[in-house]
């Protein structure tokens, strides 16, 4: 029970890595709030997380949503020990064909959403709390057609360092997890038939030295480490969990 008595907020917590982390946090003793945009999933998420979990509709691109989110979390929990800023999207952005709406969608979700969600919840964070951001192995490698995604995740890596310094007087640790290619519903959001999606996933997996896509619970275990007192001497760092794709 590494998180016994602690409170946690997870944005983008109704599927994929966020949902896997919410389940793990609850099993480790935490009270957990999650956010999501697809309210049609909320009943199923509640079945998986249990009646004690707080499920809040919120779009991280909307600052009014984030202010409402902070108010609801404060009303339910009082303060927060853990904030996992997980909400994000992974969409292609070829230089020649990407329009302004795609630019806004990626940057507003992956950078603006992280920045303003942190701004909204920072006053609720208890001294000595833990913040975990989600960057990506793409912040260190070049992949054609993924410039906006890669740039946004490099920005998040930078935020982990600068916020670590800014929140140091409150002993709030800010770290980042850096997933590789993980088998989550994000793959389907790039479009295509089920066969095309599976072919795309198989092609990505073939590039991973370990020979497969990662699993959401493997990232959740890393997030648990950074959220718990096990990592109390870890600050401003990036924990890479990518099957070796950025290293080998």
C-alpha cells in the first residue's frame, strides 16, 4: 500500500495509461480522481475503478474546465498529494500537409493543457507532493511526419525541469515518464480500418528492440514509483520506458 492515505488526480484517466494508473493507485491505497472527455465511457470506468473514484468531465484545452476541475477536486479531497498530467494526443503532422487546426489540436492538448492544468491544481498540491508529466521517446529522436508531437513532448520534458525549480521551496517533486510505443486506444485515433490499425501497430512493434509494443500497466508501474516515497530523492528527471527504441 505505497499510496495509503494519499490523494491523486489523473487527467486523461478514462482509458489507456491513465486508466491503468488509476487502477494501480487505488490498489495501492490512494483516493483517485480522473478526468476524461468521452462521457459515454464513464459508466464503464466507474465499474472498473469502483464507487469511491471521482470521475470528472473535463477538456484540458479549456481553462474554465480546468478551474472547475480544481474546485471539484478541492471539494472532494481538500488537497492533493499526486498529480499525473497524463492527458495528451498523438497525431501525425507532415510538414507539407498539416493545417492550422491540426497544429492547434496537438499543441493545445499537449502543451497548453499540461501548463494550465498544472496552474489550476498547483495551489491544491500539498507540500512534499509529487507531479508526473508524460513526455515521449520522440523528444530525443527524429521521426518523419511527427514534428508537432515530438516538439510538444520535448516542451513537456522542459516543463519537468523548470517546474521542479519553481516548486522546490514547497518540496514538490516534478518528474516525467517517457513512454515508447504503447498499445493503447491512441493508435485508433489516427484513423483507418481495424486491419490498417493493426498493420500500423505491427510495423511500429518491429522497430522496438525488445520486439513488441509496451503495455499500459508497464507505464503505470513507473508512474507509481515516481508518485510514491520510493522516489523521494528523484526530481526533475525523465524515466524512459520504451523497450529500447530511443537507446539501441
